[in-house]
């Protein structure tokens, strides 16, 4: 009796490796000054670990759903800070939720392989974020205040 399912024979498949990733660059933004960092009157460009650090700071400082340009359709870019500082919520609860959200958002990047350490310190209407992450370029760390 013949089967209605096709017969599959072994085929030799050629293994292919992932294409070589071209390292992209980004402009450095000075959040304290509110402007791009310039070198010879041009925006300073960084790549590799420095680009990842710039991306992390921008991610955390950007309020989620605040700017239409970051509407990605399938998810949001940024962190929801403002919702946590209205009303009277426990600081430990705010710290735990911000830590969870920041960690999840960082790991959405295919270039970040692990968040080794993440510390969020909450103080009235601001917080301090300190992190250590493993990337495809190596390990890096940073910290900054968010108001």
C-alpha cells in the first residue's frame, strides 16, 4: 500500500555560517547639555561597546510611548518612568519594577547577551541606574541619573 506522505531521502546540506556583521555607528548625545557631542563641527560617531553604552542610556532615558517615532508596531522603545512617580507607591516596589523592565528591554538587543548587574536607586522623582552587561563586543558598565 502506498503512503499519502512523501518519501524523504537524506540530502547533503551545505552548512552556512551567519553573515559577517557590519559594525554600525551612532552619534553620541550629551544628555546633560541636551545636544549631540561634536568633533570638528561634526557629530561624534562611536561603534562597538561605546555604541551599546549610548544605546542603553538612550533606551533608559526615553519615556516609552512618548514619541511617535519610536512606535515599532510590535513593542515599545524606552522605559515607563513617569507612571511610577505619580501617587504614593513604595520605593522598593518602584525599584523592583523598574529593574525588571530595564533588564527586559536591554535583553531585547541581539548585541547584549547578558545583564550581569543592574542597580536602580529610587529617590523621590528621580533614580540612578548602574549596570554591567555582556555584549558581543565584550563586557561594559555604566551609570547615570534619570530625572
